[in-house]
C-alpha cells in the first residue's frame, strides 16, 4: 500500500509539474544546424515560427505544436531533416540538417540535386561549387548521375577535378578542372577501371610535362586510352 501510494503521489506531482511547465511562456530557443547551414539561418526559423504579434517568446509552451512546425519546416526545399523538442525549463530546440547539393542540373530553370536525387532550387544566399550537368534529364537520369557523383567524390584525384558532365548521343563525357580536354566515358559502367586509366594518364602528362595537343580522351575501350 505504501508503495502504491508513493507511485500515485509521484505521478500526481509529475502531472502537476508538466501542466505547470506547459502553461509557462517559451523562455528561450536553441537552434542547432547539423553540419554547415548554407541556405537557411536562425533568423529564418524564428520568423517562420513566431506568432502574429511577431514575438516568439510570448507563445505558451503548450501552445507550440511540435508536429505542426516540424511538418511545415520540412516542406522547405533546403531542409533534409528537422527535429523539434521542448524542455521543462521552457526552451524550444531545433535540430536542423540542410540538404547538400552534389550536382547542378543546367536545364531551362537550373536546380541542384542532393544525395537522394531530390531537387534543390537555386538560392541567392549561396552558390555551391559542384559539377554542372548538361543534357537529357529525367528521374532515371537523376539517380544515375547521383550514383556517378558519389563514386567521383570517393576518388581522391577526381573529386576536385570533375567540373562538368554531359550526356549526348547516348554517351557520357566529363570535363576536368586542370586538363583542357574532354573525357569520353561512354556508359557509366566499369568506372573503377576508367577512373584508374584517367588518373594514370593525367599523372603521366603532369610528370612528363606533356602538353595536351588533343581535344578528347576516350576511355570506352578496355585497357586503352585513345586521344583524338
């Protein structure tokens, strides 16, 4: 009986404390960005969630609907993930992760793609340095391109070299930052071997101080590097 009575008292106090805290006004906010924030900032979050009077801190803690604001803020095209929480001392916290552009698709209205092949609109606030893509584009192409870019980004040499990708006549080609020729890949298959041939060839040009008196390097053929 004593144990049961203690449990009842504990639950009653907990309930009373929760009700009392929820009736409090929001005391402060805490905004944490997981990784770099390039497109949105703390002012954007405060502006989006403030009440009609424009005062975020005049909102009652229990009136701040977490699910509502998580849903609304997650609709922002620059937000990949958001978690909102309320603490017993009156603080509302935001944990936000922005989408990271991996590729700029040069269509009539250009846009970026992130690692999930989700499109991200251009922003006046920030212009990320990512490879450009020219050519036919659709959902299937977006997944192929992002898979390719992920492989490029794991390659020590090519990560900082690939500046442009083009798809034309059923053939993919790339341009490099430090070398003045087009690299013809054909299909985006057997990439490990193609990357190895390209890196070896570029290192040879660099070490031998050879001038590139050609406009194309074709990697489509097995165990061959053909210059045109």
